[in-house]
C-alpha cells in the first residue's frame, strides 16, 4: 500500500490504479495516462465496474442540460 502522505502529494485516492516499473534498482510508481482522447471516457470506463455497468456520460450531460433549461 502507498502511504497516505505520498498518495496526497501525488493526488492519488486510496484504491487508485497505478503502474509500477522497475528502473535499475528503483521501483517507480505512477498514475497511468488515460488511453483514450477523453479523460471523462477513461474515467467512466475505469470506474464503470464499481457502479455495475457502463456510464453514459453524454446521456447524463444531456439530461442535466435539459433539466436546467426546463421552466418550472
């Protein structure tokens, strides 16, 4: 486990995915780069398992925009 002080400095939350590399006699731990063009898509794909399915961000944003424009 990565100590909390180091997680805080690196901007990592507990349970965050990281990559681990061996460079000579050093172990390097870093955040992986998002593999997609959109960080939102990367986040949704990465955390979808935790919310029991794929998250449709475009649908959520569209519903939020519609909700904000409806006069009540």
